[in-house]
């Protein structure tokens, strides 16, 4: 599996919901380069999910059924906002 370059990841962070933009864009700008390759792949997989699912998972309305994605959600939510 090939890693996406940072520009493509930033583009994937542009969501249809502002709430998700505010979550993903700062995380990628500040932390993506420091993630290991496995976590980078997991983040990219997370970004491939649909906005309603992401919103429900990040807001705690639903639990993500994929354990690796759920761990990444915790990682993204646990980072301080800029």
C-alpha cells in the first residue's frame, strides 16, 4: 500500500461538513508527518469514510466498528487544537 503525499491528505481533509474540517485539517497540518506508516495508512482509510459516519464517530453518537479506525479517532480527538 502506497502512502499518500501530504498535499493529497490535506485535500482529503476538505470535507462537506465544517465540523470535520476543523477536526482533520489541524491534525494533519500538525501531526501527520510524525505518524508512523501504519497510522498514516489508518488515517487515510478514515478519511475515505463518509461524512455522516465520521461525524457520528467523532461526536460520540456512535461507536466505530473498526478497531483500528476507532483508535485513530481517539488519536485525532486527543490532539490539542491550535
